[in-house]
C-alpha cells in the first residue's frame, strides 16, 4: 500500500500517556456508586453490576503475575478518529501483562460477534494502523446487540476462541448494550468480562467521569479548518452567504465547538431552539434579520452553522415527524405504491390539520426527504434532510418579502455545505491519538483487574498527558430509565448542550458581535508536529468547561 509522507511520519508517533500507565498499576476503589436517576429500577435490572465503585489507577509497587488472556474487540456505530489507537492501546496493554495474550477483532461491528466473523489482530496488523484515522482495521456496523439470543450466539464464539473479555467501542447506545451484556454474562456465569470505551464525534457521551467522547476533537478541528477557509473566501469575494450543516444527529456540540473556534456570523443551537419553543419561521426570521442588518452595513455575505439534528428540535417539526413516522410505519406499502408526483398531496391529505399545514409549507425536496426510508428503528434519517438548503431557500423567500416592505436593501446569494463524513476518519489529532491510546490501555488494565460492566475513563485531559487520570466508571452509574419505542428501558443519559454551561454562555455572550462584525477566526489544518500550543490543544468546549 502506498503511503503519504505524513502517514509514514505519523506511524512513528508515540502517543503520550498518563504517567500512571507507564508504571506498575494498582487499583484504587472509591465508594459504591448509584445511577444518575431511577436508582431502584436500574438496580433491579442490574443486580450483578449495579453500585460498583469508581476505579482509579495509581502507581503500585508489586507487579501481579498475569496469565495470558484472549480479548475481543468490537467497533460499533459511526466512525470516529482514534479508534485504531484504542485498539493499539488494548493490544499493547494486554501484551504488557503477558506476551502470550491475544487480541481478536470482530468484523463490521457487533454483527461480527453474532455471525462469528472475526480476525486475530497481530502485531504486524496493529503496527499498520497506529495513529491512523478510520475504523477499517476491522470495520464497524450498527447492528444492535440487545437480544438474549445474540448474547448466547456471541458467547459460542467467545468460548471457542477462549476470549475472557470483550471491549465494545461505541456511543451511548452501544455502551448501554455493553452494560446489558456484562450483566447477562455475569448472571449466567459465562466468565466473560465486558468493558466499554466512549466513542462518537457527536460529543454527546460525556458526564462528570467521561470528559469527552473520542473523535470529537479531531472531527471538530477538521470542520473548523474548512469553515475557516470558507469564511476567508466569503470575506474575500463578499457575495455569498454560506449555510453549513454540521453532523451531530441530536446534540449540537459540534456546531457549538465549531462556532467557538471560527466565530461565524450565525450558529443555531438546537437545544436552545427547543427550549425557546421556536418554530421554523422563527429560525428563518432570526437568520433573515441578521442578513438584513449586515446588508445595511454593506456586508452581503456571511456564514451560518446549522446542527444536523435541528429539524427534530423544532417542537412543531418534531410533532410533524412523529406523525409521519407513525403514518409511514403503518402504511408503508400503500405509500410506496403511490406515484412519486402524487405522494406529497397524499401526505397532506392524511395528516392532522396542523401538521398538514406545516408539511404543505415545506419546499418540495425537504417534504420528500421527510418521507424517505426510516432507519431500522423507524426514525427519520436526519443526515438525509437537507436543512441547509431548506433554510437557505426559506431565508431567501423571507428576504424577498422584507425587500417589498423596505426592510431589506441588499443582495442575497447562498451556497450550501454539509460537513460530516469528511471529519469522521481524519488522522487523529495528537489529543485524540493520545486520549484513544490511553483509553485502550486503560481498558486492558480494567480487564487485568478482572472488572466487568465498566467504561474506560481518562480524565483531567486539559492538563499535560502525564497528569491525566486513568480508571473505570461503572456503566450503570450513567444510566436512567427512558421511554424507547413505547417501553421504559435503562439507557445511558445522552448529554445535550447545556444552555447553562460555560461553553454555550460564552457563545451567547459573543454572538451579537460575531453576527454584525466580521470577527472570523481561521483555525487552519490540524498540526501533528510542532509546538505544543499548536499541536496539543483540546477542544474549546473542554477548555472552557474545565476553566475555573
Ligand atoms: P455515532 O453516534 O454512532 O458515533 O454516529 C454519529 C454520526 O456520525 C452522526 O453524526 C450522523 O448523524 C450519523 O453518524 C450518520 O450515520 P451513518 O454513518 O450511518 O450515515
């Protein structure tokens, strides 16, 4: 395989790790824990893994004798930069315990465990993938591991390969399932430990003990670089408004982080739209007013950041989507038989008056996107909805009306962009390379200590890596009960943007000035080699959250 000069240089990079991981690790256990809410229900559902203590790794003196251990690893869900380094960390960690330990990767996500599709990850393979982006070492998938028959089927192959521990690298849902699996294997005495690792570029798997999910740092840096470039182009030509949609299926952490990095003219934060009960028209008016104000100053250009999940946070749109989900779930075949050109009118006819009116007001393309195939859970696939086009078109229409009323004097031309996939497999930043390797090495330490139902945790990451704190958090500690598909289920609480949190407050304090002045910041590309202040900075979100 031909490699770029950067790839070759990057392969030799040695991730920085907490000092404690370079020493003899001893386990320090804290007090028993409890779930964030619904303690009684969660406790009842997880009798074997509830209430376990927090674990902190500390420097020890006596190195235990480790017997060889076989470990399995699964990459679950969307790609996130650094996944290969988590696997490298696990590999090095279990080899450090005993050179005869072995690592097996299950192919294409959790489905690989159920289908007995695996490969042994040897030193040669691991070395090929150190510090690289992507999940291609074993691939990823979105099969949900939640049924007992899947757990039993998985156990057959784990037993055959003599695998004593499984590491599941995934987001909130995958780690919820990891916890259910840990509980099940403990309950049936399967003698298989299960450990989770926090992954997702969306940044919505975080809490007091998990500072950030891996991949968020790199992905946001990639998007911010490109947005910065667009801002410079836009400030040079001074003739376009750029509507930029950013990934983040529900939470707006990516949009907020990018806004803090690039200081755009407008950034919409879904959580705020929901809290203020904004309608789609309110969002359109908000943008159009800023466009008009800038035009009055002769600035017929600007940037608008739009979180991917926005549409589902607008209460009226949420109701419309819920009714559409329900209608399509029950009339899918009937709907598909209708001629494409007649589908819109058909839906308008079937919906309740309020939703019908909103649906009818949507541009043709967006109306169609809302009726496209649902995901395996019957939900609309938000990444397929071109919110950026929707808003650009609606803002343009609104400005035409304002022009007639004499409230807009200027020109409006738009460009639309969607940034998501281009950031998910980028070569991990130094932060993600170090963080991920440490998470993997820590997971190996938890396995060595015989733990199950824990998530690997590396904290204090705004300090130099040597001072990072490694350990484990019982996954049940992050859980609460939520209604999923009509049933109450124990799930890890998703972390949305906190409107009372410091990062949002800083953004809110500055946004008026960023709207009217052109205060763009141009972050430039991720730097892998060079001064630490250029190469090793964590996200703004993390820095602001952890500032005193
Ligand atoms: P995860 O939560 O699984 O990490 O994936 C997040 C994400 O990147 C979202 O931002 C996006 O909506 C989604 O994946 C896209 O999914 P797919 O890769 O299936 O198109």
